C-alpha cells in the first residue's frame, strides 16, 4: 500500500473477488482491513464485503465501517434461478442498513450473476449510495458504453475498469473513468489513464500496446503470477498462495523471467517506482 501511494494511486481496494478473500478467516479479514486503513494514511480504502447472505453482507459492511474504510464493494449473491427482483431487494436491504458508499462489482465470471445494463441503471437510479460500478462483465467496452449512455441526463455513478486492465484502453475509449483492479505495475495503468485524460490518444495506445503482453500474462487465472511479480518488486517475501490454490510452477516462472527481461531491458530495478513512459 505504501508503494501504491508512492506511485500516485488515488485509492486502495482490499478483499476483492479475485484475490484470496474467500480463503481468509473472519479474524484475517478484520486484521487486513485495519492494517490497510493504517497503511493508506488517509487514502480512501474500499473493502469487499460480498457474502452469499444478505445479513452477513450487512454485518461485514458494518464491521468494515467500524475499521475505518471509505466504501464497501459488493457483488450480488448467486440465486438458483436468475432473479432481478432478488438483486434489487438485496442492494436495497444493504443500503438501508449501512451508511457507507457502495461500489457495485459486476463480475459474472466469478459471481455467476449476470446483471443486465438496465438492471444496473435501475440500481443506480434507486439507491443513491451506489456511487461506483466496477465493470468486469465481458465484453466490458460495450457494457461500459451502454451504462454511460443510460446514465446520460440523470444520476451518474463512476465506472471503473477491472479485469487486471485487460481491456483497459478500450474501456477508457467507451467511457470508463479509470481503474479499480489488481496489477503488479500500477504505474502502467496510471500512465495510460493520464495519457487518455489528456487527449494524448496515440501515446495511450502505444503504452497499452507495449505493456499488453505483461497485462495478459499476469491476468491468467489465480494470483500466483501476480504474487511472484510482487515478490520480485520487493513487496512480498513469498509468492505462496493459500491452500488449495497453487503457487507458480518452474516453467511459468521461466516464461515470466523472459517476459520481464523483454519488457524492461537493461537491468531495470523493479523494486522502485518506474517511469514506464521511459522504460
């Protein structure tokens, strides 16, 4: 978190769907949130509080509020039969019980809940505490475009790109406001966003093209590759993944080494914040 602060991120998210939050105990969660809030030193912290039970989600959200987070990130709970009414009721019940802003995480590949754009737009209209949508439903550019269009002339929640930045440039072109995602090189996403916002579209495309192989490689399922990169950046002491998740294997490690050498030639010190426009 200190490293991310140093490179200029505007917020921190913990306990998202694609990390290891589902392998943590309740005590682990509380310790992680309190540690993150302290390390953020005033930077906003968003905590994922999704749960299969509505009351459990409410209680996790209240606990996160007590620990000092700025917002909670919630994805809908899977139902045996798809049911838009149940999704609406789920968010309404949560919003009635908590005072924190809500980030709605739309990630059907993990949650197994498909949220039509019209349903998300209705949630934004009806629940003022939903202030942001983490857009991770593929194809994400068209979904973001539909949400942007649907919010024209009315209340607008911010739209943030996830999925490790895999479709980052295309999402920005369709109206994404930035990134809320895990990636071991946040400097790349920050540079891409800055170029796009400044209207330097050729620079943005060049950045995205240059670093896309690294984004794609890290975005493989699981967190083993990301943990190994973070270890190489001096941010973790071990790449071990919590059981039953698998850690990185020797062949993948060798591929990663070749990719890092090709992406950052000349012995670049990965432990330091990088000027990715000059690498």
